[in-house]
C-alpha cells in the first residue's frame, strides 16, 4: 500500500465516531453481553445497571422495572360465595296449541286452494275394481257431491265456480270441532267385507278423540305430568326454612372435583329419585342466580352469598319422588311459566325467566 493510501485511511478513522450509528429499532432488540461483575446486594445491582445505562446510550431500559404492584384499598375484601349447581327440569308440550279463528280460516283456505291446484283424483290408482273399499268410497263421494277432501264441505276445485272458495261470516266449517266431526263421520265403514251395505243402526261408531283437558286439569292437581298438555312444565320443589316455605328449582352445593353437569345430574337424582328418564340438554348453564353476601356493621361478612348455575334438563318418562331426597325438600309441583311467577321469589324468577319458553 502506498503512503497516500495509508494517509487517507488514517484520516477516515479520525472522522468516524467512536460509537456505531444504529437506528432506534435495532437498539431496542440488540443483545448485550451480561456484566462480568457480580452484585452481592440490591444496591450494587442497581448501581451496576445505572452505570451500564449511562455508558451505553443505545440501551433502552425496560418499562416495567421498578414499578411496584398497585396496592388494594384497605378495608375491601373479595366477597365469599357458595357455588351451587341446579337443574331446571322441563316437560315439553304434548299437544299443539289451539288455533285462533284467523289461523283456522287461513288453513281452511289453503286446503281449498290445494283442491284447485292439484290434479284430479284417480280412483283406479288407489282402489281395485269391485271391492268393498271402492263401493264405500263411491258412497261417501256421493254424499260429499264429488268433493275429494273429507273436511272441506261441498266444494269442487275443478268446477266453474272454483274461485268461490271463501267462507261466509259465521260459517263454522273451518272450526276445529267441525273438522273432527266430519273426519270421524267419514271413518265409519258402510260396506262389509262381503260387499254388502251395512244398515246405519248396525254400523260401529268411531272412537272419539281424547280431550285436550285432562283429569288433572279439572282437579287442579299440579303434581301430575298430564296437565297443561299444550304448555311447558317446570319442576319446582319446596323447602321449609326459618323464613317459611320457599319454592325453588332443585339445587345444592357442588364439590371441586366434579363438573357442573355431573353435579346437576347428581343433585337431580338425590332430589327427585332415579325413577325418571331424563336428559341433560347441554353442559353449560342456561341461567344463574346470585345472592349477595350479608355484611355486618363493621364491614365483615356475616353470611356468605350464593351463586347458583342452572342446567336445562328434559323428562321423557317417570315421575319425581321426594321420599328419599337428601336436601330436605317436602313437596314438588309441575308448573307453567305464569304459575312460576306467583310461586317463586321476584328476584329468583327474574334470574331464570329468560330461559323459559313462551308456551
């Protein structure tokens, strides 16, 4: 290397700064070698850290060093609660709800409209020739004046006046009772197996339908499952305490070794017995009831609160039996949503009402 070159490199070394130029982002992530000296006290460690920071301008101190935790306010303690599991056992509706007059008229109109839109009824597809069934069908078609449907009255969907398919005001043909009577009347067999016409007085009467109102509804027995068959029923039990009678859903404390759905099933078996075919709908709560703890004048807790988590269950068969229950329940009832409002406490009912069905 020539002398001018050596002089140029020497001048370039004098012009360079002592510390390398790096960006702030690189300075934050740059890894530094640990300090070789060993600090034997907190003061020495702090002094070593401060000297390192002073000598190295690229080091960014951590943001959480030396920040003590926020102290809790004096005199405030976390509330204590008993964790309990409960079951809202329901019986699904057995019947559909009664139709309104508008709904009955609408469905009747749809049936007559179907008569207008469908293809003509082909008798040879459904009946063999010269059979008692065909003779019986022809007799009933003659009484209905050619109407294929059994509950629509006299109406021909293929005639010139098929457009006149609406009922007049006050006509009871679309009512449920009239439909039932027409269907039962049509179910009577008029021809014997020997293809002979049976006299009207010798015809076997049809079996009437079971009433929608059961014996339990007439007697007001709230312990039976065959009541309010078009509504959802909920199982509630009564416990006698210091404050008097108290109705609630089956609930009790749970241990730390069992899950919520396991505790709910155990509590249901211990309360209402095992002579029921039940099904837990899910493993998550559908409602929760919180009872805050009571405190004394000095601020100390006089009694712990309660947090009850309810799971939803269904009963398919069987009946509740409180004879050998382990939670001191005395009576039980199967009640509807409106009946629960008059039995449960207001705060208790408000905590579970949103999970109940409309009917």
